[in-house]
């Protein structure tokens, strides 16, 4: 199961594995260390990429969502006008 999976991973990375418990533990540690390093490298690359993406995508201009929506006061005015018309018709 999991042990075989670990050994397969090591063999794929070109590490010769003889299956004694001590060496298995060692192998596990090297796998964990290398995967941690890979994760850290990915994080660093992501940090480098992020500011570049922001430069290429000027999103700030495309989001005027801070302004209050104008629909509500217009609807309110319409309601007043309609009620006024009804009173006038009667």
C-alpha cells in the first residue's frame, strides 16, 4: 500500500531503494523534505508572478462599484409620480 507507493516515488526520482525499515524511514524523510522545498519554491514563484499580473490587468478602472446604485431613488420617484397621477385621475 503506502510503503510501496513511497518506494515507487523514490525509484522514479532515480533513488535506489533497498527495502529495510531504516532506509524506508530515511527515504520518507527525503521525500518529505524535497516536497516541502518544492512547495516553498512554488510559493516564491507565485509571489513573483502576482505583481506582474496586476500590472497587465488594470482592474481598478473597471470597478466603479463604490458609487451608490442609482436605481433605488429613480424607482422611488416613479412611485410618487404614479400615486400623484392616480389622485389626479380621480
